[in-house]
C-alpha cells in the first residue's frame, strides 16, 4: 500500500507537469507552471530551450521513479522496480539529447552520452526479461556495476561543479560546453538553469548510481529501489528548499517536498523491516 500511494502521489504531480512542459505555448500549461515557479523563473523556463529540455528530463526521472514505486506496489521481485525505472529514465535522456541536437542545442558528445545510456537501457530490458520470474535475486550483476560506474562518472563530478560554483566556474563552463556547445553556454549559466542542472545531476549521481550499485550486490525484495528512493527524495527536498530561498520557486513545491520527506522516511522504515530471503525462488 505504501508504494502504491508513493507511485500515485509522484505520478500525479509529475505527469501534470510533464504535460505542461510538452505544450509550453498553452495558456493552461503556463498557468500550471506558474503555480510552481516564480514569474522570473517561468519566463526563463519558457524562453530557454536547454533549461526546458533539462526540466523535461528531470520530470521524466521522477515519472520513472513513480513507475518503480508502482512496481513495488504490485509485489514485483528481483529489484524489478529500479530496473524498469532506469529503462524509462535512460530512454528519456537519449530522446531528449537527440531532440536538442536536432535543434542545434546539443553537441555530438551529448548525443553519444545519451546513446550509451540507451544501450544500457536495452541491456536492462534483456535482463528484466531474463529474470522477471526470479522472486528474490538474480540478473546480470556486471551490467549494474557498469551502469553504476557510468552514472557516477557522469553525475558525481557534474553535480559537484554545479552546486559548488566557487570550486571552479571554468569547470562548469567546460562541462556544459561539452554537452551543449560554446554557442549555447548562455542558456545554462543563470541561477535557475544551474539549479535545474543540479537537480538532474543529483538524481543521476545519487538515486541511480546508488540504485544500480545495490542491484549489482543482488539485494532482494526491491531494496535497491527503497534505499534509492530515500536518498533521492531527501536530495530533492534539499534542492527545492535551495530554489525557494533563491526565489526561483513558490512555496507550493516546497510543501509537496515535505510530503516527499515523509515518504522517504516511510521508505527507509519499510526497507529496514523487509527481510532478505536466503535463496532464490522461482515463481510458478
């Protein structure tokens, strides 16, 4: 029940925002988004193709997580929850980078990184097909070690140089130039744009890196998703508070973030109360 509630809660909020971002010209979309972002941030979002694309991707990450929560709610096994969430997220990133590249807002490097994510997604689809009937553990541990390393190498350095600009502004500019090109650097240098990038990199560096690594250790009963959920939701709340203090969002997302913290705590308690079976059991 907890995970069904978490899935519906997250999907309801993210799906409505995702639809609004898909049709930014719609007055209804702009009215919805204005409930979450300040007028200055809303103006930036709807006039900055890179920020809009990254916000769409961040929402896709949240949608992917909600799919994972619903998977746990349906009593799935073998860490199927985070595997399915990862497939959705990686496919969304590749599609978004392809779109940005076709519009002249991304470099071939960004597309290659997206393509590598999509290759991992395809491998995960095969892993899910091979292990969906395994009740406790199983799957390709090496695949998820590679996925964890891949996510960490991209997400962790990017997160650090994004949230600590004083560390080296040049490093941030170099990273953004690598993904989006020197001509588009202006699209990623504002406070709202940096906060959006931090949200994306934080989800990759924390939620997915931790989740993949835990899957590679083969914990049972979707424990990988439960721990990743706890860490991811706490990070998301911290990001929302930071954006609110920077006058980038309204109090509405912060209030929603409080409910996420409650779910994060319940997720941790559920994880701590979940027994780990000693051996793999095939379902009939």
